[in-house]
């Protein structure tokens, strides 16, 4: 078994009717072995063991994708569903504030992002340069 030190980020945030606020961010090195279980940093889908991860993007790539119009639709839908279930009537306004808070978190991120196949595929279209015909 191989142990690896990887950069990780702990972000503590609060969501309320005013949107999402980052309360604290800590970057640290964490010791992981090949069998450590990981989840997608966008949709939280389980990815299996760290040694089997297929897609890892730099924080700069995620920032570029967001600036080019990427929205984490699965995350936004889950947040909307939660607000509706709670009886919130102005859920669309709150969702936009949550998205703005999420964008702020993306801009502050300093660690690589692990992505599932779906999130990786969705983000790729926002990383292409204009006129790039590659798939």
C-alpha cells in the first residue's frame, strides 16, 4: 500500500436566505493511501478509491470554467429541492445567492478537484477555447 500526502481543503460555510457565506477555509496536507475513498468535489458522488480516480483538475481550471459560464447544475438542483421541501417561497433568489457564494469559494480554492465522469464531461465544454472543435 502506498501512502501519499495530498493537499486538502476544509471549507466551513453557512447557507441561509441571504445565500452562502464562507466562514472558514483551511488548507492542509493529508496523508492518504491508495484505498482512501473519495467523492466528486462538485456533486459528492462516490468515486471509489483514490488510486482509481480518473479526473483531477487544478483549482485554476475550475475557476476558468466557472468564469466561462459553468454552473454546477446537480448541486443547484439539490439546493433548490431542499429549499422547496423546507417551504421556502423565494427559492430562486436564494439559489442565485448560493451560486454566487459557491463562485467565491471556487475563486479561493487552492487544492485540486476530484471529479466524477459526468462533472468532468460537463466542465470540459467550459474549458475549450473559442473555435476549438475537439471533444
